[in-house]
C-alpha cells in the first residue's frame, strides 16, 4: 500500500471500503493507543517517562478516533448511506451494534453515488 492510499484509508472521508478493510483498519487504528495505554499502566507513578507515554497515548487516541470516523464514513458510503451516520459509532452501547452491523452488512455490488469500486481512493 502506498502512502497516498494509506492516508486516504485512515484520514479521507470520500469513497467506499469493504467489510474486511473496515474491520482490519479499526483493529490497526486501535493498536497504537492500546499499546501506549499498556506501557503507561506498567510505569510506577511519578516515573520520568510517564508524561511521554501519556502524550503518546493522547495523540494516538485522537488519531485513532479520527481514523475510526473516516473508516465508518467510507463503510456507510459502501452501501449508499451518507457518512453522517458514522456519528452513531460514538454513542455508547449503540456503537457496538453499529460496528458489528458495519462488519457484517454487505455493500453495494454496483456503482453508487459514492464511487465505482471499493477500497480505492475516489
């Protein structure tokens, strides 16, 4: 995957993605804040490196949240729905149901108003 496609996948809001790309992209985006939180939890309170890991956690969490939003928008586009529905991914309890639905619900096989094919920048 080239840099342009990577940036589109995790930060762009146009186009369409398939179920598998959506699922794997969310796992990948969540690994960085999870790792930072793990490292932060291992440190004793007041350690010298605590602030560095806390900063890394915050930055990676913000990036992961944006990536999850971008992936959700493109996934909703895959079955012809507007990207605003991706906001439902941030409502407690409902977000779990929406995530599972986006991982299981098949997209449009044909061209729709959001693009011709899935998994490519538009």
